[in-house]
């Protein structure tokens, strides 16, 4: 997760139980997703929150809906709510 300048956290999760290795996420959003040695999606570390649109494009390309992208607002002081 990464906190952006407006105090939001971008959370991207790949459910490896659902991922079948179609690689469409990495093809559509290579700055966010890559494919590991076993053929499954991996999220880049520390994805900036301003790349939310690209992260969602890759997630939406997954036919198995194995990727969840959430922008979580934070409370003052950095706590997520």
C-alpha cells in the first residue's frame, strides 16, 4: 500500500487462488503488474496512488477477477478508516 499526497492509500491484492495466469493484467498495465516464474500476477511494490486508473485497467482485464484495487482514504495522522 502507498499513501498519496492527498492522504489516500492504494491497496492492490492478487488472489493467487483465483489467478489462472492469463497475463492480461501485465499486458495492459505493465507498470503495475508483472508475471512471476510460476506464471501468476505480481503487483509492483509501492504503487503510487495516482496510478489508480492504470491499476484498475489491469484488474479489469483479469477474466478471473483475481485482482482487487481499493483506494482507501486515510484519517488525519495517517490512520486508515
